[in-house]
């Protein structure tokens, strides 16, 4: 057995140190991190000594005059000076404070929508934490202008901060799509690394591109006669309204068998797994049809068979940007979050 009760460990995905308090089986142990106890797979933890002795120490920089990002005025920004047509961006300006040790700390992020195209857009904006809306706004942004949205606390990034947009053209064009959806989800570690790089390069903002070019309308065959299909009893819907006729999607799906069947105790392991995978496919297809940004599948810990089957399916799906199975306070290690691309 690699670990024993009392061993010091480090959680690989968060670099938090803790200790082993119980051996569950040959693949899992119970660990305690900062007073919180939860199960962990052995391949998701390691001994902390290598990390301690290889951690780089940064020598103190030579004293120099400090220039803070928040000294740059932004709220009253007018027409963008350089008309470079390179898409629509979501930009974050860190606002710094000084702690008791005279170190810079990011207190909040100011959020801007930047339009560097020659088209104006109506937009609907929703900022959310862990899939729950926190701030909503409908407005418009003119060509080559920027729009101040709001501020968010920097520590809110650890709550799964996400940003969703739906754009439409202020002046509709025949061959352009009726609307376009864009999504962004920030990871605290990545944002922290980008802020450090931004300070080194003396850059004022953290930009994330939402799209380069507003998309064209999907190709549709002309002159297709549908009246005969209607007369035969087929349901014919307009493509633009197809989502209205789909079932309502879910952002979190629980595949525990007791949630799916009342007679599960009479089922074989094969029948249980087949039913769980069928339910997974149903909600996965609905999530893709509704262009969801993400989907959480609760599969439990158990032997890991259902988790492995789902992960094997996700590896070959073209709509999947990435997926992650890591500790979540709501589900422990028994859930996988899927992120989509369209």
C-alpha cells in the first residue's frame, strides 16, 4: 500500500496539503484538507516533499516607482483609437489594493465588452456562478466602441464564474445568422497567471476573444416543398424555432440508479449500467441541441465503471471541448463536468 494513515499528502489539482486519515480500499483513501474530509483516488494525490523542495523562490525586486493598472481611466472611454477589425472581446481590468505587507493584491475585476468590428450588436449578457445567474443586462454596443458591464469580486472566480452572451445584428443582413451565442468560464489559477504576465509586460487588461467574425446563416435548401409532409401528418417546424419544441435541458443530471428506477434492486449490473448510459445520452443530446455551455453528470464513486464508460464516450464526441473529474464540494469526486464547443 503506497499510503498509510497519518501520511502527509498534496492534492494534485489544487496543490493543497493534507493528510491521510483512513484507507478505503486499494484505490481510494479518505483525506483531510484544512479541516475538510473527503475521499480521493490515489492517482489524484501525492507526497508533498517533491513539491516543497522544488518550489521556486522569487527574490525581492529592486525598489521602483509603482504604476497601478487602476490609474488608467476606463469608464469614460470613447471611440477606440485604433480601428483594427479583429472581433468582439470580453476584457477584464484588475483593480489592485495594498495589503498590510505592502504587497499588491487584486480586489476586483472591471468587466468590459469591446467591439472591434464595423458592425453594431444588440446583446444579452448573463454573468453566473456555478451555473446560477448573478447579473443580467440587455443593451447594445456600437462599432469600434467598448461597453462597461460591471465589477466582479476577484475571490468570486473560485465560485465558478461564467459569462454568457447572445448577440444579434443591429442592422440585420440577409446572409448573416439571426443570433450568435458566446460563452466564457474563468479558472482562478489561469487568471492569476495571466495577471502576473500582464504586470511583467506592463499591459492594462486581460482580453478574451468571444468571436472573430459574426457567423453566416446556416445553408438551407431553397424551394423544398413541405406541404405534402404536413398533409401526411408529419410535424414540420421552422429551423429557427426548433429549440422551442425540445424538452427542457438540465445543467446537472444525477445518474444514481435509485433516481432512475423504483425496481433497480431486481436489475442485473448490466441492466443498471445500460439504463444509466441511456439516461446520460438523453441529457447529453439535449444539452448539445440547446447549445449549453456545460453539463454536470453525477455518476458517484463506486467501482468507477460508469465514470469510465462516460469518459470513454466523451473522448470521441466532437462537441466536447474538455471534461474534468475533480473534487467538488457539492458532489465529492463523484461527478464529471463537461464543457462544450460549437
